[in-house]
C-alpha cells in the first residue's frame, strides 16, 4: 500500500447549546477516532516501508468557523491538530500527510448529518439552487492535491475560499464581533480594564487546585471577584481559598498614562469563596453542581473551564483509549458544563464562557509529541469559535486563553501513549517557561477585557506561532531545517523523545 485516504464521515446541523454529549462522542468516534485507529496501523507499516502517504478528508470547517455545526467543526479542527502534529513528528522521514478541505459539495452529506439528538438524521437534501461544487470537480481537485503531495488543499466555490483566507490570515478583518485580539494582550494589561473591574462578579474556575487555575483564582481575588473553586483535591482547594482570602490588590487610577498604586484589601469574606469538589469527567453530576453554585450565590457571571492534562508520546504509539480519555477530560467535560452554563446565560441574557486552551490549539508547531493533546485543543477552538459565531448577536462572550509552557506540575501529570500511565518527569528550572503567577494574571486581564483569544508565553513561542499561523511556508521551511527534537528541547529541556524513522 502506498496511500491511505480517510474519507468516511458525517456533518451536522444543530444549535450549540442543544447538542447532547452522546452526539459529540458519536461524531468523534466516526470522524476522528476511527481515522486515528486506521492511520496508526498504516503509519507503522509506512515506517517499516520507509515511505507512505496519509490523506484525510477534512473540511473548510477545520480551517474557519462554521455556525450550527459545533460537533462537526470541533471534530474537523481536531483532525487538523492530530495530522499537523503527525507531519511535524515525521518531517525527517518520507511520510507525507495531506489534509483535503472541501467546502459545500453536491452529495447526500447534508441529509445524513447528525443533529442535536442521538440517532437522528437531519434529513433535508441539498437543493439544486445551493451554491455547491460538483462532486466530480471536488474529486478531481482532491486527486491533484494527493498527486502533488500537498500539505493542505482547499476547494470550494466563491466566496468561501476568500472568506477562509480572511478568517485564517486576517482575523481582525473577518468580523468586528469575531476579531482575534491576541495582538493586544499586553496593551490591555496597561491601557484596558483592570482586573478590579470584575469586582463582585461570580466566577467559577475548574481545575483550581494548582497551576494556572490557582494563580488565576488569586489574581481574580485580588480584584474582589467572588469565586467558585472546583477540582478533585479538596485539601488543595482549601489552601487556594486561604491564599485568595489573604490576598491584596493594587488599586489603579489612570490619569492619561500615569498609574497610581495603592494597597487595598480585597474585602472578600469566607462566604465569597465556595469550595465545590468535582470530577470534570463525571458528566452526570454537572447539572447538580451548577445548581449548587446558583443556590449559593444566586447567579453566575463567568465560567472558566481550566481543568485538563497534557501529553508526551509518539504519534503512532498512542492507544486509542488514551485519545478518548484525553477528550473526555479536555473536551467533552468542558462541553458538558459549558452547555449548561450557556443555557443559563441565554435566560439571563448575559454571560461569559472562558476556556483554557493552549498555543498548541493555535498551531501544532512548534509543539511535537503531544498529538492527542494537540487534537483536543484544536477541537476546543473549533467548538468555541462555533459558539461565538452562533451567539454574535447576544450578550454571551467567549474567551480562549492560549498559554505556552508554564511552570506547573502539568508535565509530570501528562498522559503518555499508554492507558493509565503518567509521564512523571517534572519541569526543570532550565525550561523556558512563564511563571504560573504571571500567566494567571494575564489570563485575568484577558477575562476582564473580554478578549476573544489571548496568547501568553515567553520568547520565542509567540513569534514562532505567528510565523507558523500567518506565514506557513516560512514556518514549514524552518520546521524542516531544525527538526522536531529542537522544538521539544526549547519547551522541555530535560525531555527527549525517540523520533522513529523506520
């Protein structure tokens, strides 16, 4: 065998907040996990053969935001995360990866689409008046892309290709309401709303017992924010609560460009911080826990989905159960809780959903050997950009926080390729990582200013990510020049992964 083309899949039509979690899982079983399982078998064969080509039919929904197709958009973004990660890991071999990204095509794809309900099909056929490419034309263009071993090929009738370019490469032009504001994160720190502007708001943080979640909680407490702290480790949550109660914040008055700081107490009482133990993957308890928040505070203003784990593993070695465990924690748990919150926010007519993603969710490079994590974070961007596009005319805000490497215990707790295993290696002082405190504070600034997306990291990650996202040909050349272990070393100074070439 020389080429594997993964083409099976189904689309979706549904409102974001109505989709049942079972539908998400069915979508990912077909459109993602089935593709991964077969591709890993093929990849092992291609490594022995020392050549091969893996092709995946993705969609323009994997490149841009598509409303009313949340699960499908998330799945296609996940495909891009996984297979961009594969290309990065195998760049020094003769294994090629091609992502085919068609727009609307005349086929029975629409009638077979998932809806919000398990077992249900959309049922409506395409119309002759629809603006779609013929299947014959699309197939011919796909064949050309495969023959030329393109990394990625977009095929659609106008105006979808120009729109996709605008969304991908000129996000500030794409829409006033959907603009990416990561360029201005530092500017907002100096000239935007201070964290204290959230004083009195009720913010629920999952994954709050350590790391970024802990630092974010303290940063928000300094601004007088009322908090719900959730994680599995109750003793650690109580320690975080005490740190929040003991915190003070700098009051800021702005006269033109002059900042006057004064130390003021945050005035939080014990009742202003609720400890709410939870396991994010216990989906069936989410509604009950949400109601406990409302019962305690009477309202919720902001939900911060922060719980999650990373990964270190070779792409082809990952057991499919690890992918599913990763997605249960990093994606489906986030979706389950967020949908409950969105329905509440829609009734309240205001609210803010925040998700801790990663720079890995922006570009698979320069972060190799984390394929399941990369796929999960790409999926998060697909899902929550879709949510933002559906709620453009409402008062529901969506913020994606994208930190780079941070000094936490995240690395030691990472998934590997094997079920139930942890990576176990701690971060080192020599690692190029941002402090948890600095990251937590920048996250708080992004939330206070309701940024769509915020990147926060030390050099050289931000310019590298800009290069890979906005100048992909230059990024690809640099990637092949330096190799995957170079990028791994600048992230994890004490970690080396075997790059398999045969």
